[in-house]
């Protein structure tokens, strides 16, 4: 096999891997100003595409593949298909009609025309390969992708988690492989025990409410919002939900096969109060001693742009971040400095802020546990800020490991 790393190599974002110029695995975008896209954005013409999961950095550029006469089939799970369409439409709302967006509504519509949905563990043929998707335990529908050409078995991990979450089961499948392209997002991090994280989160929320304050929980729309709704329900915390996560949360109710506990999920959705956003409702909610889970997770847009300024002036209120905050985002600035640029205005925030590690990625121990099944394979480290360092650490442990560079082509 000839592999070409068109994105996601020595970086997080715009994941894209070409196999023999025939099969494309993922085709994402990197959130930046302006957005960054995979290499060969307008020139690549694969025979087929397979997608690991429905996050923007893995699906954000997919519609561009459908602009010409060649329209390759896209293979994925049902939730990934639905997430990808929703994210594409959101990208159009933000950047459509500008040079920052390389596709139109026409290409977004074609995503469904070329979609081929698959279940976990059922092999299928595409572009001359046998492919199988395995549950990656990251978000609903996320998958490890196994590619077999009859001589070489390539395992693309996508994003995965080996720890417990309420929303989805952890990754347990370890199919035999000769080459593993492995994510490394948290290769130097220990997430800590999830039950302890939940308890601290619930205690912080209850203390804030008891003191007369309100809580805003910025959360990613896909996966994180739904996980937090389940956490709140499990700890008897009544919460509002707002932003893109609302519609996606309802949609997942019809995808029970991809949920760890469909009954608990339905209970959580039933308990949550869905915000309409009409007539100043958002400001009234946070004036009334409430908890709101809302997009965006890093304060780059969404209803959080209303909620955070509304509670910012008093230290009895709290802003509880549910995930990593990328350097340069308003969320990171608020955590580090107590100020944030919201809708173009510099906001000094008196409300207290904190971060809770609800990550859906494997941490260092999880990565090493996963790779223990592949000590005889070649491991290619991608999707991280320290890919080269992690590859060197694996080499020291006896693995055959390397960190491909962006644009690098290699034979495996």
C-alpha cells in the first residue's frame, strides 16, 4: 500500500489519508481563521471514501469531493452520515459564499446521494479493498477502519476512547493489522477516573445553585452535549440545553444501536429543557439560578455568546468548560486570563471558571493499552501536537513507530 498523509499529520485537524490514490479515509477541516483544508483539496479523485466519525476535523471537507463529475461513494455509519450533513450546513452558514468555503449547498445535498451506511463488524468492498468498521468508543457511530488489500492489513484508529462514558461503550475491538495509523491527541495526559470527574462537576454545580448563581457549560454539539445531559440526569441536576446540540440530541434518540444505554439516554433527553431562544429567553434563564449546556465548546460562537456575557458580572456564577480549550480561542483566554473576546468585544469576566476533563479520547494509558495489541505492527502516529515525541517514546518501548509529516508519502 502507498499512503499519503494529506492532513492530520503532526497536527490536530483536517484529517485525511489517501491509500493508493484510490481510497480516501476522512477528509476534514481545521478550524482556524481562515479554515485550513487538506492537501489536494480540489485535485484528489478517489474511487471511494470511508469516514471514521462525524467531527468537523474528519468530515468538514467532504462536500468538495462531490463538485465534479466524479462522485465517489462515501462509506460510514448512520450517525456519522447525519453528523456530517449537519456540520456541512453549519459551515455554509458561517462561510458560505466566501473564499473560505470551497463548497455549496449543491455539494452538501449530494452527500446523501452517495452515502452508503454500514454497521459495525460487517465487512464490505470498496475501491478494491475489503473494509470493516469497528466501534471506536469516541462518539456515536465512530469507527476504527480496517483496510485489507489481500496482502496488507491497515488499521486506521480514527479518534477513540478506551475508558468509560455514559453515551457510548468503550473501544474493545482489536482486529489483526500489519500497520496502525494511530491518533495521539492525549499522548502525555492522564484523564483521571471519570466517576471522580463527574462527582466534582456535580458538586460544583450544586454549590453554585445553592449560592444563588447560574452555571453555563460550553460543550461541543456532537458527543459532549449528549454526554453532559446524561451526567446531569444521573446526578439529578435539572439543566437546559441550547445550540446545535439540541437537534442532534433528538436525532440520536433514533440511533439506539449506537448508544451504550438507550433507556438512560431517553430519560436524560426527557429531563432536559430545550431552549427555544425566543424573546430574550436565554437571558431570563440564566437570571433564574439555572444550569445551561450550550454550544460552542470553546466560546467561538453559538448561544454561549449570549449566556456568558449575561452571567459574567458576578462571581457567584460559574462557567464550567467540559473539554480542552485550544490556544487562541476565547475559552482558553477566559480560563487563563479571566477575559474573552465575545462577538468582537473584550469581556472581563468576574464569574468563576473551571475545566472538567470529559474527553472522549484515549489518554496516554489508553493509547498504550490499545497499542499493546500491535507490538508486531508498524505504528504511524498522527492527530496530535506531539506526534514525533510519542513515536520516539514508542520506539524506546520496542515498537516500529514513526510520525509521518504533512504531505509525506510512504509505502507500507
